[in-house]
C-alpha cells in the first residue's frame, strides 16, 4: 500500500499567515506515526515568486518524507529552480519524476509564464511520454500538475484552467497505467474525471474557494480565509485501487 500526502497553494509571502498555515500542515505530516511514500505540493508555492519567499518555502517544506513539487501560475521558473530546488535558474518547464517502489509520480509544469491559465508545453508532453515509456506497464503512474484540465463548475477557476487538454487526453489513451491525475489551483477539495481517469484536486493551504452557490460579500469575494488549511491523502492499494481522504489541520 502506498500513501501519498498532497497539498497545494501555500502562497508563501512575507505575512505570518501563509507561513503559519504551511508550517501547521508540515508539522502534522512530520508527526504522523507512518512513513509516507511522498508529499506532493502542486504549485503556487510562493505568492510573488520572490527569492525570500522560495527560501522560506524551502525551509518549511523540508521533511523526513520525500517532497516533490511543481510550479503554479504564481511561481516563476528560474526563481523556483534556484531558490527552492537549489538548481541553476532556467526558464524551461520544471518537470519532476519521483520513482518509489511500485509507483511512479510524474509532476508536470502547467504554468504559462506571465499568465494565470495553464498549458502543457510540447516539451512537457514529450517528457511525460518518455517517463511513461520507461515505466513497466504493471507500475501505476500518478500524473500531477497545478492547473485542472477539466471544468470544476466554478467560473472563476474554469476561466484559468489548463487549456489544450485534448493533447494530454490523447497521450493518456496510449498509457493505461496512468492511474489518476492530481492537481491544485482551485483551492478546493474536488473530485471528477479526465480522459477516463480520476482527477483529484487538493484543497488550498492558504485559503478555500468560495463556491458559486455560497454567500459572498461582493463579486470578487472568491475565497474563504477563515477555514482551516487542508490536504489530501491518496492511498493506492495492492489491487491498484485509489482512495482519497481529505483532512483539515488546525493552524
């Protein structure tokens, strides 16, 4: 059995709020009486892509569990690489693969420099195809990115979702061992399907999406700030069944 923690949208900035909420989630994971296969953080690590924000995020996201991260629309690739990953700065997509015993996690960069919506560049799709081609057919693969490639029925989020997703759907049809897609961006725990696979959205650490049918103070009141941070646990069992649990954390 594989257990993977999935958090997203920490939006680390200079304010104590984002730092304290991220620290609360990471402290909760550190205190678990269990060794997780991975902790995934699907984008919007920093709020303004500043070096100091990434350096703070690097301290906060240090864990006894393997941590795997990808950028979101608030991130900037060169700064992300240099100040969070400790790599030379580059504007190329930040694509990361994590191979554990019996499961592969491929995190794709869906960010588009200078824009809020998402798109998987041809370079990223070719990289993902290579990861899948080098993975035995019997090994499940979880594919993650920041932007959801399907409608979540919230106009604000749907307007800045991942576009060009038909290319990802075509790739998926060639690789039956893609077990599920994991993403963030929406700041809400959600579950739907894409290309015949589960699409599982992590809740936001920094805030929670205000759904269209919920009360709001004004038209731009898109998020709840008073709800606690949350995360998902994805459990992949020996029969290949994926189960997801969502947890709130006291901040």
